[in-house]
């Protein structure tokens, strides 16, 4: 076992190789996600050349496993390895999918981080009564505005970045830690766009970028959508970018994982309104009696100015 330290671009090959060998089902387990959120959720990597990878989070006085280990490594064994290397107690495993066997430990449902998974064909067609309202909003957008669709690339990357800055300024991201962390994660991806195994698309309205989305392959059947943003000035634009991306860029996949709702009521309602096919349910697993309280007590990092 070797501690590779906090995730960096130097680790992209070893992580992608492990993901290919042990395809994940949870949205967190892509190199893109792990790296993009490294400022607000730093994750380290331990490599076992024979068995796979372990991801961990250092909380100062204690450690946690972050996501299911990639490979033939049980949670209890992963905790032992992390503790031996770090010299700190490992009190929990975070965001563990329910299909991972848990033996002898307390499991607590993590509803806010369950992933919503949809049939790609349904997102692309919006057929039937269940999607009538979505289709109506999409059609209004097409009827009322001059919309065009294009893949994100070197020619328009700066415009997508500028739109994201406008989007964040309009929502005062610098005063809201969650939005600020997300802005920094998106900026990280856009600044290193060609280095990640992602695909993205943008929508122009009257020639100006007003929406974009970025996703990638999660496993052989499933794509995952990392980010999706649209201007609030154009009714139906969110429905349009979702639909066009599923139709034009995700045709090889059966499912689309649109990640979690984070316990936000409005976001949960929006995700449920698209009629998910199933959820990737996750739990936090605790290795000690006080682990739940200690993990919960972690204070979210302060977030500085959005432009920092």
C-alpha cells in the first residue's frame, strides 16, 4: 500500500485505470468530480497495486473513507490501512452505495446524496403525459428565442467561462458557501477542460452563450452530468439544455445519472419531476459510537470572494 497524497493531475492515469477496471455507480467516483471539488472536499488516495484504490478524507483529528474503495477491498480493511498509514483513527466511511456489503458496522442512510438516475431515451424524447410540462416549456423556449446548440471546445470555452461568471454574480455566489464551492469546481474543470474525459455542450440565444452542461461516462450503461447551468432570463432553457444534450451527446448510454439533491427542497422537487428510473442509494458507515456526531460537527470551510 502506498499513500499518493491529495489528489492531483498527476493521479489521473492511475484513477482512470482503476475506474475502468472497477466501474462505479456513484456520481462521486470519477476523477473529474474528485479533482474538481478538491478545494472544498480534499480527497487523498492510497494505492494497492494488487487490489485497487482507497480514497480518504483527512478531518484533522480523524480520517474517513470517501466513497467505496475501487477494487477488492472491504471497508474494514480500508479503514485499517488508512489508520496504519496516517496514524489517525478512521471513524467513518462516507457516501457508500447500498450495494456495498457492510459487516458489523452501523449504517446511516444519506438521503441528501442519493443519485437520481434516468432513462436517457426519456430525457431525449420527453414523450408521454409524465413529461408534458417539460415538453411544453422546451417548446416555449424554441418558439420565443433564437436558440443554437454546439459542443464545448477551444473555440467557445472562454465564452462558457464568462457565462458561468455572469451566472454566479447574478446569484451572489460569493455570499453562499455552497454556490461558491460549486463555482470553484466548475472553474477548475473549465480551466483544465482538455485534460478531463468530459464532454460538454453550450446553447446560444441570439448568438450569446446562455447555458451549458458538462458530463462524462460513468460506466458502460451510464453517463453522469457534473454541471448544468442556464440563464434564468429564458423560460424553458434548463429543459432545453437537458434535452438536447441527452439527444445529441449521450445516445450510447441507457441511463443518465444527474447526481444528488443535497437535501435542498427545490432541487429535490426538480429532480423528482423528471421521473427517475432508480436511485443510487448511499449511506454513511460509522466505525465508532460517537462517529456520527463527530462527522456531523465538521464545519464547512469558509468561502471567499467568488472571483478569488
